[in-house]
C-alpha cells in the first residue's frame, strides 16, 4: 500500500505575508499616508463648498456634465465587461477556488450573509427609488421610448431592472472578489491595494498603494454621505406627510445627528453584533412591507407583472446594456447623464465600500458561491421589490385614479413611498414602518461605511481602533450636516463628488479584473502541477510494488556448497557440490538450503520466485 504526502493546502499565507504595517500603519493603529491625505481632501472639499457655495456648485455641475455626459460610453463598456467577467469566473474552472484556506467554512450562515450584503449594497437607495424610479420613467421615458400608457409602464419597470439588477451587482462582485481573494486566500490585510498585488507586485506597499486607498476612502465617505442626504430628505418628507413636523433643514440636521449616533454605537460594537443585528432587522422589516403591499394591492396583477417584466428584461438586456441614446441628440445625452450613466458612476463610487464589506463577511465561500450570492440572489429580490412597489403605483396610474404623477408630468420622488403605503389598509402604520425601514437602512449604510473607511485608514486591520471608528462615523454625519446647512445645491455637489471619484477608481477596477485573472490562472496551474506530482508518486509506488513484490532476508553463507566449491552465474546456472541447478534462481539468486543454523553471512534481500512468476 502506497503512502503519499498530502500536498500543501491552498490559501496558506506565505511566511512573509504582509501586515497592516506594510501598508504604513503605525503604533496608533492608523496608516498616516492614507489617513491624513484622505482627511485633508474631505475637509478641504467641505470648507470650499461651504465658503464658495455657488461657485462650487457650478464647478461640480460642469465637471459632472463632462464626466457623466462625455464618457458615458466608457462606463457602459466597463459595466458590460464586469458582467462578463463575473459570469466567467463564477461558471468556469475558477469557481471551485475557495476564499480562504481549503478547509475553511463560511463565517456567517447564508441568510445572515445575504442580509448583510444586501442591506449594505442596496438598502437605502432601493427604498428611496423603489416606487419613485418606475414612476419617473413612466412620466418622462427615455427619448427613444414611446407608446401607450401600458407600454410605457412596462418599459418603466424594465428600465428600473437594468439600473438595479446584475449591472450594479457585477461591480460589487469584481471589487469584493478581488479583496476577498487577497484577504482570505492570501492572508493580506483588508485593503483595496492588495487586490492589485498580482498585477503590481511590491509597488502596492508604497505610494501607489497609498493613492489607491486614499481614492477608496474619499469615494466611500462621499458615497455614504450622499446616501445620508437622500435618506434624511425622505425621512423628513415622511414626517411632513404624516403631519409630525415640517420638512426643514433643522429637522434634517436633527435626524442626521440621531441616526449618526445610532450608527456610531453600532460600529463600535462590531461586525458580529450591531451591524449583524441591524442587517437582519432590515431584511425582516423590508420583507414584511413587501408582503403587505403585495397582499393589499392587485396581487394577481403584480405576480403576473413580475414574471412578464422578468421575461422582457431577459429579452432586451443585451440591447439595453449598450444603449447610450446615440441617435437621440442632446435629449438622449441628458437623459443618460441623469439616469443610466449616473447610476454606473454611483455604483462604482460605492464599490470600495461595498467591496471591502462583502469581502470581509465572505470568508470560507467559494468563488462560485460568492458570484451566485452577490450577483443573482440580490438581483431577484430587487426585481421583486420594483415589481411589487413600483408595479402597484403604475397600476394605479394606468388602471386606477392616478395620484402619483402631477398635472405637469412631474413626480414627487421623496413622498411617493408614503403615498403608496398610506393607501393600503392601516396606512398610517405602514407609513411609520416605511420611516423605520429607511432609518434602519440609513444606519446600516453609515456604520458599514465607517467600518470600511476605518479599516482602509488603519492599513487593512480588520479590527481597527475604537477611537477611529467613532471619528469616521461622526465625520460622515458632520459632512452631511455641513453641506445641508450651506444649502440645497451643496448636496448635489456632494453627489457629484462621489461620481467624480468613480472615474479614477474605474481604472482600479480594471486592474482588479486583470489581477484576479492572473492569480486564478496561476492557482489552477499550481493545482494541476501538484496533482501531476501526486499522480507520478502514486504511479511510481504502484510500479515498484508490482516489479519487486515482497522482499525477504537471506544470508550469503546460507548457500555455500558443502565442499566449499560452487558458484552461480547470471544465467541461472550453477555448479558445485551441495547445490542443484534447480535451486539457483534467475540472476544468480539461490534458494536457501537449510544448514542447521550455521549461517553467519551478510544479509541481503531478494524477491520471492513466485512473485517473479506472475
């Protein structure tokens, strides 16, 4: 029986595996070359926006027009590449690679994992736009879309699917997979830079790596602060809708302070407690609201609409993916900048935040599990959400009495959710539930974003210092408050800033794809090399047993002839008294002749003749 040494486990970190200190972290637990430049950029932006509000708004609007309107074609191609890459690594030969050591098991159970990644990646935006976006597409469709109200309603749902489906989640797959592979498989710190190590090598430890992480920190904080602005705007509208308080800047500032305080407590308690509990609460309450609207509304229509819209999406997804309204002139370009291209930039600005977070919670899952979980499951839930909430509002507009689209063709984006919820039995209760849901998603985005920023500015430490967690959580709220205090235009400037950071980070995303392709290919080749080595050892061992068989001992003087004369030759013939030719084996081996225990010669090994006969 052969004994073969087991090859080394995949995912074992090398002896010189990087630490947070390799990213510049000091004894205080921060990486100065990431922490201070990022902080300086953020504070400079806030100060300049507060002092020169009108000028800053004009500048950012011009920059947004140039970036979002001018390179929409580039973002479109890039998103398509992300989708293709995600499917390639998930379905192909790389899918069995584990994000961790070969015997690691997932840190979080599947329902918890899904709740955390979904609440972080989509939550507050999905609640904000779930009713409003289909209504906006219905009231002001893409320039090339025309037809009856029924046709426009169907196209509105399909267009919302494009913006919130696999296109958005493919961005998170690329960012999250690159970071998860570096962190869990290769033992690197939790930082964007290490996802590019297969491509850049040791350069990720220096200035280039610092720059990558600074871009990620700035983009993450601006993206989260933008969501805070959207969240408080909708919560304030809910308060006003219910008659609790007027939707003023003061109310919004108070709301930011309260929610930031809750988020700070959550981020201090850590990933396995506060963030996990809030994420689960988010999903439970969202599920309750979804079911309530489904049962109270035109249930059969909504289920049929979900199936039909899914089919229309699959039928047109390729065409809609590459549609940049090239033949619709300035109107088409303006629509793309306001919707599709804007979304691609917004998702990419969130990619560092969501990518790091879902990478942090995905240890022990295979590449195939990761891609399927991140790309497909949230997409299906998102489609159901739009079909139920957006479909209910569209049904009222097309077949009912309307009430969502104004006489001038506009939609009150911030209040449509509460209008919908107040129209079902127990409306006031469901409107309150909507406010609570927005708040929970708001807190989850804030505390998750704070944790990610803190990990990046601490050199990739998965458990960064408490004091810096508190600082970044408070800073996110302070940025949103400062901009809201300066005026409505500053929130738009902040939103534009988040989109601008997506442009440089898009090149980082391309680098992550190339790095993953190189690393995965190398790992598969190494796995094959080890398997070939094992097969060769097994084959050599089995061949050795077959050829040589069992060996036994005998002593040379056991075969000495009686008169002291005798010899055997290599042809199996022997002469001499006391030894018969038949007793001489092939190659001169001689069967022992008992001599009463007189042997004292050297011991040798020979193969039994019966084995040779086989």
